[in-house]
C-alpha cells in the first residue's frame, strides 16, 4: 500500500468515526433543564460539604501532629 493510499484510508476512517459518533449522539437522552439544575446543585453542595470536612480534618490532624512533636 502506497503512502497516498494510507493517507486516504486514514481520512476515510476519520470521517467514518465522526459519522458514527454523531449517530450515537442522536441516541442520547439528554437531561431536561430541571434535571440539569438539580444535578448541578447536588454536585456543588457535595463539593462544598467535602471541602469543609477536609478543611476541619486538616486542622485537627495538624493540631495532633503539633501536639506529638512537642
């Protein structure tokens, strides 16, 4: 197989990939606006709670380490 034939085959595969990807995207059930807002709020609240948890844990463990090092 020549160089140009390989390049042409690569372009055909790339085009096929994008066509198939577009067909799969058409099958997706996209969330409604309400679902999207709900999921976003769940993620933001979870991140906030975990941030506070790890902040407190860091403070406590830091105090324990400082106590041990004395």
